[in-house]
C-alpha cells in the first residue's frame, strides 16, 4: 500500500477517532484476534520461534509476540506492506480460479 493511501486512511481514521473520543473514552483493553493456521504453517512458525530462542540465547520466543511484532513492522515498512499486498493479490487470483 502506498504511503499516500495509508495517509488517507490515517486521516479518515483520526477523524473518526476524534468523534468517538467525544462520545466515550478510547478503548485501552487488548483486542483478541484469532488466526487459523494449517498444521504445517504452525509447525514451521514454532520451529522458527524455537530456533530464534536458541540463536539469541533466550529462554523462549512466543509465537504471539512474533506475530505482534510482524504486525507492527507491516504497518510501518512500505516495502513489506507492498510485498504483502502483492501476495494478497496473487492469492485472490488463485482463489478465483
């Protein structure tokens, strides 16, 4: 997603947020997101977490923490966002076939 498009969405979202602030206080509690992974995807991600823990001398690397960090990187890294957008388009085309 281009920076200009993100800026438009951010501007629209901030306007909506300002309206909500006058109505009620902003939400501060975490929001739970559920993600279904195939067994292979889960195994590969857990393997990556375990290897990262070993490589960096950490007691554990939680998959949830890694996914949160990936989300943070996605919204601030234009190259990563573009890569993901391209992959999503490819998947949409495959789904349509």
